[in-house]
């Protein structure tokens, strides 16, 4: 022990004489969480993804998926290792900038240690070979989401978590990226996804469908729908329109009739919100009763069958298409601000209903005002309230109150300018309030606070 102490003292003396004092070189493991309390464990830190290139093959006979993902990202810190979200699938190999990297799974986290550490501000590429039998993930408060096997294929869908069940991803809306997706399935099946269709090729009994979304997209807005579908490809306003209806649904039924109105609804919404923000249009009507919701998957919303049983439903089409502006083009920076998605999309239902000869937006607001529980806020409603009436309907009332206060001219200038300025990015409630005040040239925070977070009913407008 005495000899060890003498050695340590001598080492300190050498370091002091030479000026070589121990120091922290600054390299760290990237965070295994985006820091959003609504989705603990989702997302990662230390980098921003620019692009995903996904090549997947799905065999409905075995429910097995095999994939090759190329993730191009830029570091925001000096990284010794980093994480991606990947739930329930096995990784065969990982390469970072072409060099083999160590990897391990820690629950739903894929932990990658590259051969060489990554400096801050460095662009790097990760190639991941993986596979397995995907399954949805379940959250007691938020339900389930992810790739769900069906009788004739599969459906990847869910909010706030879905993407990590079929590809490695930074699974939080704050890190948006572009996508190039190829899906190979048995001949005769459709493989539908987001963005512009780039054709399909067949060989050896398998068909590969390719889709490209060139506008940054939040990961939960990705979708993959495989199965027997009637696919219609056309052009609307100079852009491709792809709609698909499950073969199990009637050819002349309400789902097909509703999707046929996609172009008309988009044109109406564009007259209110500004130019449609993406390079393609569409929608997918599925027949699986396990999916009881519709979701605004970017450029091509997916609709559960229950919305069309009572007849054509233009309001749900308007709601999900309005999200292309509010939620997709401009996405939340954190889930506590989800009213920025759902309040505006619900208000779009009211606008469309009035345009389509139904109740006015004012009448809808009056009816909803009388039915609202003001004890639950729209902003930061808690995990259990993410998909509740305070977010959707109270949020829509706040939008209507803003319109009544500033007048139609300023109101629609706010909406158009907001999307034009923030397209492709993320925002918070504070960002929106500040933008609205700038356009209207008047204080609006007290008004919006009363309608969004106050615990008592505001004076009706």
C-alpha cells in the first residue's frame, strides 16, 4: 500500500511538471430518451436525422419482416455511442460510415457504439440489417400502435408510437426527416406508404413498391399498409393522387365515396390554410375492425372502417386532411402541445361542414361550448388526456375564439402565414401565440390562456 501511494504521488508530480493534467474529452453517450414526459423512452439525443432509406420485405405467410435501413444524421454533440428506437426485432449487423459497429438491445433501445467516436456537427451514416416478426407496442394510457399482422398482409399505424416496430428510428416528432421507402411483398398485394409513388417492379413472384417523401416527416406519421386493396392512381392539381380501399369493402360503398372527395376537400382547405404542403395526395380505407381510429399519416391518411358504416363521412376526411397543414407540415415539438394538431383539425371539420351545407362553425362552437368540461386544459392535458375532448373540442373552441376576436382577415392570415413560415419544422404553443400576436398586432395570450388553460368557462363569443 505504501509503495502504491508513492507511485500515485510520483504520477501527480509528473503531470504537474509536464502540464498534462487529466481532463474530460467531452465525448458522451447520446441520450436514450428525447426528454418528453408524455412518451418516456421514446426518441434519442445527440443527433438529428436527415433521411431514412428503408428497404423492407414482408411475407404475410409467416408475418416475417426483413429490412435494411440506412439512416443519415448529423451529430449535435460529441458522441461515443448513440441509440435508436427499435422494438421487438433482431439486429443482424450495424455499420457506421462503412465500419462495423458494436450493438446491443436494451429493451426497445438499439445501442450503437461506432468504431470511431463522432465529433459534434459531423454527418454520419448508419446501415442496419434487421428482421423478425413485428408486433404492436401497448401503453396502458395511450393504447397500442405499430405493425399489426392482418389476414392478407399488415398495417403499420399508431400515435404516438408506431415506427419503431418496423424500422430503427429516432421516434419523436421533434426529429423530422425525409424518407425513401421500398417495400417488397408477394405479387398481387399492394404495399402502400407515404409520399410520391415511384413505381413498382416484379421478379420471382415478388413486387417491390417504392415511395419517396421529400418533405420532412415526423416518425409517427409514417405508415405501411400491405394487403388486397383497390388502388387508384390519378393526378390532382398537378400532383399524384393515390387512394386505396380494402377489397373487403364495397366498391360503391361509403368508404370509396368518401375518399373520392379527397381532392375537393383539399382544395377547400387550401383556400383557407394556404397551398397544400406536400407533393402528393391520397388516403387509405382499411377493413380491419381492430383499428378504431383514423390517422393523419403524411400525404396519405389511413381511415379505420368504423368511420364509414353510417354513410359517407366528409368530416373525418376534412379532419385528417387538415392535419396535413396542422400536425404534419408543422409538427409539435412536444406532445403536451398536441392541441396545435387536434384543435385546428377539429375546427377544420366545422369549416368543411359549413361549406358543405351543414351547421355553421359558429353553431358548432355554441353547441360545443355548452358541452365542454373546462376543468381539463387543452395545453398540457396529461398523458391520459392526450386524445381527449379538451385537446380536440376545447382546442377548436380556442381557435374559434381567436377568429372571432381578430376577425376573418387577420385570422386566416395567421393560419396561412403560420404554416408557410414553419413548414417542415416544429413548434410550441408559445410559438403560435407569439406569431398570432405579431400578425394581429395585439396581445392575444390572455385570450388564448382563458380558452386553452383556464379552469372556468370564458365569456362566449
